[in-house]
């Protein structure tokens, strides 16, 4: 890792004082927290790769189908017409982020974010494999290591791009793209290449700057955290003043300070704290910060500094936890407050929103109907003496299996549909059918009469009122 400039002189941890890129090559720190993160991270990668291939009622558990503008979430499909449900879902997700951040800090960044998981658990280990660990004098593959790393990065980015796109186009479409010629689907081919290039740029070049510069979450944390939120923090009371320390005979847990009387200066000099300023916490940080400077925007709570510091404490015979998961209040020697207004307000609001969404989903009709006036003349008097009004019936099937919908006219004796009296729709399909409403001219006691357009299927039945127009009846009003 470059240490060309002191931390205090840099604007960003990834920039040198002259504005050049400060390339980070963090030293991995084995330990209990890294083992836990690996278990969680590799489990999430397995879930990420597997999920698009699973099926619930014939559909993937999670699909944001940009081709049909549908969002499938564990068996439930939302359509563009489900505006309220989509809005409530997004608000619920945002509030959940606020709640978990207030409670656990940036646990998402360090443990669940794909950027951190893939960069720290996949791409950087591969880089160390080909180019050697930080400080290694001998590289396993010599000068060819960089080229081999690039080839593996390209292949990984190519695979990741396909997996990522399968959440938006579905694995069936993706399989056709893979097996077919790029000339048959040039746009899809360009999309695949573009996403592969974006992945390669992100994990091969931009790296931790995505978290520090591009991602807004780190900047929002200052308003989402409070002094009782769980963060990775440095115990300044125990660690300061820093200084070299030899292994002593203190028992684990004994952090009492010795008081030394200097006869020459007649002053009381405090004994150095537990931090020996080895900088291992800095060298292992994937965003290049010094956790001892306090809570910082760049910290993603990856816990690597905890493992690094714990190993040093073990070596010098001091208790672990100089850097640990704790609240800012507890690090300052105060008790942590578990009851906070926001920790009550967020769950209550989330529960209300989830209840509303559940009610809307349970009572949601299996089809959405819209009856509109058709093009052309408002009415036509047929040779038979009947009056016809052109209309357009828009049917959006929202069932899981599709259905056949039958159209009819009610409210007027002798009324009928001229055109397709029934339409068959697949699940999620939307169709606009042009037909005509035909009623006897005798029904027009005025120039406008109300009728009901009935659309029904096996498990759906709805009538929509429509005002028909016709010739002004003799002696009638208008």
C-alpha cells in the first residue's frame, strides 16, 4: 500500500496530495471476522448465481423484466399499473435501510454489498494469487502474472455480466442469446459486452472508489447513524497514548494504567496505551483509512482492522477488542442506549406499510380493465336500424395462469358486441381489442344512454359503465 502522504494531508484516502491515484493493496488479515465474512460472502455469491435459475410457479423468484416492464418478487408479479404497490415497496425498502443502519451501522456495506463481496472475496484474492501478497519479493508467475490476472478478470466479468443480466431479462432469454448468433440479437450482444466492460472497469480499476466516491450510501450515513449505532471503532481511551510496548506480565483483562514518578521532572507520566502504532489496521484497510481517526465516511465495516488488531494484541499479551464492534457512546465510556425513538418509529411505519401492501395484494383483481372510446364517428346507424358505438377494451391479465375473457353489453335490451366477443390472454399479457357496442335505436330516448360493458372470465367478473351516443330521439332531449 502506498504511504506517500500522511493521512491527515489527503482529501480522499484514494488520492495523494498531488491529486494522483493512491493505489491500495491491502494486506489480508486472517481472523474470526474474516472467516465469518467469507462464510456469508460465498453464501451470497452462491445465492446470487443460483436464484435466477430457480422457479416459483414457473417464474424466477426475482426478476425485473425490463422487456415487459414486470417485477416478479417471490411468486408475485407487479405490473406498471401497480403504481401504488411499487411505491409502497420502495418506501418500505428505504425505511428498512434506515432502520438497519441505525441499529447495525454499515453492516450492508461490509457484509452484503456485491461490490464489497466480489472485490474483497473474489477479485483481490485472485490478484494476490497471480501477483503475490503485499510486500512479497517473489511472484508466483513472474512477469506473466499481470497478464494471467487480466485474463481471469475478463472471464469473471463476462460470467458476472450474464448472471447480472439474468435478473433483468430472465434465464430463458439469456440462454437464447448465448446459444444464438450475435447477428440475431445485436442489441443484446452490445449490452453483454458493455456490462462486461463495466464490471471489468469497476473491479479491475475503479475498485474501492465505487464505495468512496460513487455510492451515496456512505455520505448518507451521517444522518442515518447516531451515537448508539453499532460501528467498527477504535477504543481511544484504552489505546492512547500510542507507543511501543513489550510483552508484559499483565493478565488478560487488566487494563489498569501504571503511574510512574519521575524524580527529575517531578511529573507523573502516563504509561503508553495498548496501541503500539504498528499500523496493521491501516495496512489491511480496503479503503485506506486509519480507523484510529474515528468514524469516517470511507469505513465500510469490513472488520479487517479488528482481525489485524486482535492478532497484534495476542502477540503482545493484551486483551482483544482495542478495535471492535461498538457504539460511539460505549467507546467513550458511556452505556449504550438501546431504546431510541427512531428504533421504534421505523418498525412501526414498516409494519403499517407491509400491512397495507398485504391488503392490496390480497384484494387485487386478477385483471385490469379500461374501456375507451374508439376512433372515428361516435355512432353509426346500421341498415338494421341498430346504433353502433366503436370502443376499445383494454384488458391486462394479472393472474398466474392467464384466462379467456368474454365481453357483453348490459343495461339495454337487445344490446350486443360487434366483433370479438372473447379474447384469450396469457398470464401477464395485455391486449387492446377494438369492438363496437350495438343497441336498438329505440333505446335512445335521449342522445346519450348509459350501458354496462361486462368483462368476465372463470374467476373475474366486472362491469364498466359507458355512455353510448346515438341519434337524437324525436321529441326527446339531448
